[in-house]
């Protein structure tokens, strides 16, 4: 991942599946699960607009609505009319917005952002994102050799994943550099602060699974997931055990199963109490 990052990944055959990453990231966060997904699907994993390596929005302010518009343009450019949509964090929010627009064959949202129960919860997550990003940019040039230790990688990444030791040091270094290339950072964060996911008036005309890591410390379910029970009528809610907010490196096999059981149309899992 050295040099200019590639804007997207596309490979595999079958029904199209689109993977949308979280705020300040790139499509590379999906690397651990791509082999399993591409064995069953034509997978398109783009870097979001105004993110590092992604296309520019080309406007003064980048809102979540404009991000959704931008992803739609990217789907059109790839010849994808409708797809199985998978998103993590901000990407989960965008997947639900695209589902509202009729672009979904199914939706799997992994700890989707965009909802909260109290105003203080909103302020908490905005502050957390801003400070974590600043700290990562500030520390990036100095932590170097410390990332060679699995224990230190786990400690460093603990706010976002349960098993940070499973992420290669080179991937962490790139992840810490990515926010500097997120040209829409301030505008997107302001858009989140001004309003979250507005909810669906009626169930989507496709299967929707909302899955939450039981070790999610970034946006724990009781504060940021519970509102989705009313915001997304008809959705299936499940627990992903032993993983954090960004679960793809924590347990790639679990994440792949969580997605592929939906895209294959297998039976609904029983509703589980995430709290």
C-alpha cells in the first residue's frame, strides 16, 4: 500500500457485492475478508469520495448525503445498478441510505454509525473521532518499531478492534496516514454532528441485517445501536462475538459468514439481544 493508493478493488464473479468502509479509511480495511467474498461474488470495494485515494466530491462542503450521491456515481461508473451492500460504521450508514434509494439486493450493516440515544452520545463520538484522528496523525511518524510488537499493536488499536495484534504493522502505518488524505474530514464530521440517519418510513424491499460486535468500544450497541431497532423496521439484529468496531481483522471468517449467509439467502438467524 505504498505510494498513491488505488481507488478501489474489484474481482470475483457472481451477483455484485459492494463493500463500504468507515470514516477516514480506505477499501483496504476489507482485505482480510475479500478472498471469501470474491469466491462467491463480483466484489467492488471502493474508497469513499473525499477519502484517501477516492474521487473528490468537487464541492465546498462534503455531507453524508453528498457522499451517498458520490457512491451512486461510482456504482453507475462500474455498471452496478443494484448490489448486495455491506458497510462498516459510516459505510453501514451509507449502505442503508443506498438501500433507501433502491440500490440494494440486501444490506449488511456492521456497527453502522449515524444513530444515538442522547445528545451527549453524539458529542462523545464526534470528539472521539476528532481526537483519535489527531493523535494518529501526530504519533504516526514516531511509533515505528513499536508496531512490531503484537501486544503493543493490540493496545494501540484497542478502541477500534479486539485483536489489533492481527493487523500487520505495515497496514497500521498506512491506516494512520490515511486521515491526512481525507480531504472532506472536517465537513463530513460537521455533517454527522448536524444530523444522523433519519430512519426508514417502511421496511426495505430486501433483507437487512444489522450486526454489532459485542466488544465495540467505539459506538457500543446500547448507546448507538439500540436506536436502529426503530430506525430500520424489519431489520434482523445479531451479535458478532469477540470482535470490536472494525471486525474484519478481528475475525475474518466470522465477518464473511455474517455477510454470506445473507447474500446466499439462507434462513434468518434468531434475533439476539445485543445489549
